[in-house]
C-alpha cells in the first residue's frame, strides 16, 4: 500500500492510494449506488447507530474524488440533525483506509494513532472513535463501508469488531438480493 504526500501544517494525514477506484465506480454504477441518498440505507444507518450506541453511522460509497453517504445517521439536536453532509473529501475520515485495506478498522481512540489523529473529522466533528467494515460484493470489489463513529473514546473490543463485520455482511446480502431481483 502506498500513501500520498503528507498534507500541509505538519500533520501526518496519509490517505492511501486507491488503485481500485475505477473498478469500484463501474460496479457502483451497475448497482445504481453511491449517487443519491436512499431511505433504506438511511434506515440501515439508523439501525447501526442503535446497535452500536453511537451518534453517527454511515453507509459510505467511494469514488475517485470522494465519499458519499448513501445511508446516514446523525445526532438530533433541537429536532434537527447535525451532519457533515452527504459528501466528504477522500482525505477526510477513516473509510478510505478500510476500502483500500479491504479489512475492518477499529480505532478505540483516534488520537492514539498519529496517522488518524490529525484527520479533519477529528477536529471538525469531534470524532474520537471509529468502527468500520468494508462492503465487498460478489465480484470482489470493495464498494464502500459501513461505519459507526463516536465523540468519546470507545473500547469496541472483539464484540464491536464482530458487530460491524456482521452488519456489513448483512447489507451486502441485501444488495446482492436487490441485484438478483433486478431492482437497479
């Protein structure tokens, strides 16, 4: 795995090179995913937030330029949801690392990892812990991630890892079923 150049201001912000992005974009287009919010994916993110007891949860698809939250759960404040928006730059957040690795990532306290501590969402949203798993389709392409984030450090442990992987597998089964039924 190779990493791009460090970002300015002396922070160690290394976004992994994503050589699979063109194949992912083609596959996402075939599946009709990653271009618009989907209520069913918002509901999935809501359930993930509930299961993980976190204020943020996402179903995230990545292209060459950035990330798109087709499913999004954010905390409600005074009846309105606060959110980072549906789009995020590729060098923000931790999902690009999950996609390139093709493996789940557990960060109990992002500040413990120099590579992740300076990430813009750490300061922008106050994210302190992350739990994410790749969405790998039947062709072997990593489409994106499911993830949960908290503003407090979290001891996710093995239970958290198993939960996020099970949620990713469940969503991929649903996507596969949708493809087989020709609902794209």
